[in-house]
């Protein structure tokens, strides 16, 4: 796919790292082409307690521990975006509940749908990217 400065890419990531795993090469090419890139992180990835337990070598995980983990994940995402050629201005974190998106979506059109609609209308992307539903 050829990209140019006139392209507008909107990547919708359920959690930090999805942007790099699903489309890191595409994002790198977009930044190199100086395309306008917006990456929306629906959650901060703060409720992945098994990964947190592994990396922090601890069993009990409190709400404040999860918040700290979410901040770490945000920092990692911003570093990854920087490595791909972008910067913090390319990212937005919407703070929806990690491990709770299915419940949010099952409630029907609500805050998430409203925010996504507004983002699409304001940003006017030429390409919208999401991770594959079959991504294991």
C-alpha cells in the first residue's frame, strides 16, 4: 500500500500494543510518508492481571496496582509510537474498562459509539484500521 502526506489513518486499538502488533509496519510507513495518523486506545490495558503478576512477580493485584500497570502500558505505547516515527500527539487514551469492552458494546449504542462517530466525523480518515477479530 502506497501512502502519502494526504492520507489520514485512524487506528482503533482495544489496548496498548495492538497498534504495533496489528499494524506496526503500516504505521511506520504512514509516519515516514508524513500522513496524518491518529491512534485511539480504547482502554489503557490496566486489567491484564496475569501479565502483571508475571512481570511484577507478585500475586495480589489491587486497584491502585492495576492503575499503575495501565500507566505503564500507556508509556510503553507512546514509546512504541515514537519508535515507529510518531509522537504522543498521535495518540489518545479513552479509558474504557479493560476486560469490559464486550459489556460496553452489548449495551448498544452508547458512549463508545458516540466517541467513535465523533472521531471519524472530525478526523475524516481515508483509512480506518482495527485488529482482526480472528487474531489469537
